[in-house]
């Protein structure tokens, strides 16, 4: 298998792994409904400790699904809509390739 295909598969898998926790999906939904949020705003929205929200945000940032911008005392987070669309397209392509023969 060509290295670029393997690399793409690893990137998709990493992004899907980041989305594998229900709290992270809810955080993505919340961030998507807003232009950007600070961690405190996310904490206030969910029944999770600040440290837990920070960890979830870190995982989403590392997977490239959420962008992080330092903003004085409060860091801002926003969904990377293009990255999320890439995940969607990759999953759709996988489903189509696996199910097209039926």
C-alpha cells in the first residue's frame, strides 16, 4: 500500500478516535453553534470539570478538528469545519466503497 494512503488512513483514524467520546461530540456541536468559545464557556455548558473539558479540547486540537487561539487570559477554541468535512467525506467514501456491490 502506498505511503500516502497509509498516512491518510492514519490521519482519518486519529480524527475518528478523537470523535469516539460522547463528550467530545457534544463539545464539537457546541463549538459549531458558536464562532469560538473559551474553555470556561464550554465548562459552563456541560456538567464536566474544567480539567476534563481541557483534556477533551486538547485531544480535539491535536486531532486537528478544533483550532486553538491564545487570547490574553482566555484561550479561544473553534471547530475546523474543513477538517470535520474531510472526516465526513472519508467516512462516506469508505461506506460507498464497502457497500457499493450490494
